[in-house]
C-alpha cells in the first residue's frame, strides 16, 4: 500500500458543485500539505497543517478549505468548484524534522466543467 | 526567499552520467539545498539534500560549490526511468514553517 493515498484519482465535476479530495497517510508524519499543479508548471501550496490543531493558508488558498480529521487524514474541499480549479492536486507529508524530505501522493486529477 | 535558477530542459543518453545544474546566488547560510524529481503522471519524489558538503545516496549525488552559490545533481548512469522534471529547492534550516516552494525545474529527457 502507498504511504500517502489520495482519493479519488480522477474526478470530473460541474461548476458550482462542492467536492472533497481526501488524503490519508501511513508514514506517521505530523505535517501534511495540499499542493496544486497546473499543466507545465511547478507545484503551488494551497494549505498546510503541522498537527491536528494547526491549519495554515498557503500561497493560493482562496476558494479552498481543509480539514485535518486526524493525524493521518487531511481533506481538501472546493466549496463551489469553478473551471479554473481544474488541475492536478497533490497531498504530501513530512515529519517535524523533515528527515527524508516530503512524501507525495500520486495525485488527484480534477476537471471542473 | 532565496531563488534557484535551472535550465528548462536537458538531454542525456542512456547509461551516461547526467549533471543537472542549479544556481542559487542569494542562498543564505542556513538554507539547505533540496532536490526532488517528478516522473510523468506521478507526484514529486525526494531525491537528496545537503547543506555544505557533497552528499551521496542510492539515487544520486549532490555536489555543492564551495561558495554554495551553485550545486549539481549527478545521476551516475542515466536510465530511461530517470526521465523526469528535476526541481532544485532551497529551504531554511532554522525556519520550521519554511515550505517547499517549487519552481519550473529541469525536464530531463533520456535517449536510448
């Protein structure tokens, strides 16, 4: 099983719909992150969480919200999806000492039509 | 934040060494140099990181210039599976909130 699991892998949704992307990890890491990647570009940070009670906005948090339900689970929600949120979304984890770097999931490809 | 500059793309032949450069002329004394790679249709993968001394692991070697203003990721023997986008990223050792910030990276193409 993957260390960082993202569901769904692919999703097509309509404009205005609420959608949740889920991430779970078996690494035992404290820190979790959500990134977005647009075609041909690098990743941009949406939200991050250093522990269950800690949630922080990243570079591009507008239009998104998150929930850290447990140490191992970190969900990203689009309250009212719009077409320019069509992108590849990645969840990542790291431990508090960043030993070994970040571990990324395989991504969720989201299309908003 | 200190920035990095990498070539947009590079080509290599299979089974030959590859040297991927990264310039970071504004690096601070507490910035670690991190390398990640992203294979097609996958999430980024940690490769290696270092502060001042050269580093080796099973995936690659990292050569850091004496003045730390540049570094080179070395793949000793490229395979077709090494075709990916390689990202060079600086992270402040003393800033616990310093996130990974991705630039455009270098797209490595490996020819058989």
